[in-house]
C-alpha cells in the first residue's frame, strides 16, 4: 500500500531535517512531502536536502496547507505530522496499523492519556484549552475521545478524498474530528509519546487567538451538523425570557381582568413568537442536514466503487 507522509511547515528549519530523516528511516518506502507555508527561513532548502518532496502553499494557515495536501497527493494511507519534532516517528507504525487492516478511517495519536503531554508541555493554558475542547465535543457529540487537537494522525484514502476542508488555521484538527464524528467515520485513538519542542524552536500557536478560533469552529460546526438541537436551545432561551416577562402579565389579567403592563405583554409575545420561529427553523434545517447525509452516503458508495474499479483495472 502506498504511504504518504504529509508535513505542513512554517519556519521549522531547526527541526525539519530530523523529522524527515526519522520518517524516512521508519517508512523507507513512503513518500515524504513537506509543504512550506511561506517560511522566512531555510525550511524548504533543508527539507529538500534531507530527501523530502517539497511543495508550497502560499495562503497562510495550516488549514490551507492541509487542503492542498489532500487535493494533490494520491496514496492509500496518509500520515500527517507537524514539522516541529514533537511527535516521535517510531510511533507511526501503531497509527498506520488500524488503517491497513481496515479497523479505522482515521487514527489519532493520543498525547494525553499516558501523561507525556502534561510532563513535556511548557506552554501555559494549552492543556486547559485542550480539555475544554475535548469535554465540549464529547458532550455535544456523545463520544469519549481523549485528544481532539493532536497533530499526529493517519487516514485512509476514502476519508482524505471526501472531506471538504473549510478551516484556514490551527482549528483544522478540530474540524477533522467533528467531520469524522458526524459522517460516522471510524476513529481510533492510539496512545503515543510526546516531547516538547527543542529550546531553539518556537511554537506558531497563539493560545488566545487560536483558542477563540477553535471555539468558533465548534459552535459553527455544531450549528451545521446538529441544527435542531442548536436552534432548540436558542429557542428555549427566548421562550423562557418571554415567560419571565409574560407570567406577571397573565397573573395580573386573571386577577383584575385588565392588562396595565402593556410593554411587558408586547415584549413577552414577541420573544415567545421569535422562539417558536427559531425552533421551526431548526426543524427545517435538521431535515436538510439529514438529506445531506443521505447524499454523502450515496457519493461515498460511488467513490468506493470507482476506486474498486480503478484497482481492478490496474491489476488487469
């Protein structure tokens, strides 16, 4: 099976040589791709000298890099890893195995379960942010994932060629996980060792800004994937507020047969009406999403048949 190692890079001249060489040692038959995302240093030159196939993505952001990688590269198994030497290449065989034997569509390198991330990570609030994202997604999608934002993953061809990537930046890992959960791709988490960046290498992740982007991505995809629940929550808030303003008016009417709090009555009526309309929108959008899932399953069957015919044609 053809294996491709995908390494998105931005200013990683300190570590990229070791990363490329380590993966060439572990996967000598694999093609190693380094996608340079407008680096200001010698990342491209060093990667090429180390034996990688170097390509460029000029739209800034990790999500943009991954989009181009998925579009351009053909393989049976894809391994995505950061170029900062925080993920050991020796662990790649554990990630590839469930993809090879067909027990997973996406294998995730879980940094958190064995405690190595907690020991090695020296960046404030990163673990806190990881836990917020993990707990939020597990609650919203009723799952038990342990590491949502890891950059070490393996995929099969079906997942890579059927995932529309919308994220531009570091929220790409969250988008992949959410998409896999919604489309019922099989996810398998593999505990791995993690090591922090070398002292002369700097992280490109902005804890606050990128954290806000991830939270926005979760809210956006929750709205897109589970619109009925999302809009029912908003509708419930409006209806509760309407009742808060409306109950005193109703009580007054039953006692006196008069309504003196006319502004409260109008406000309550408007809030409840708006809540009902929002709930109806959620119901309609939920039907649209279900139809979209059915269309996706049909496209997936067509793609699988196409790949099967292509393989049979190559064998003949």
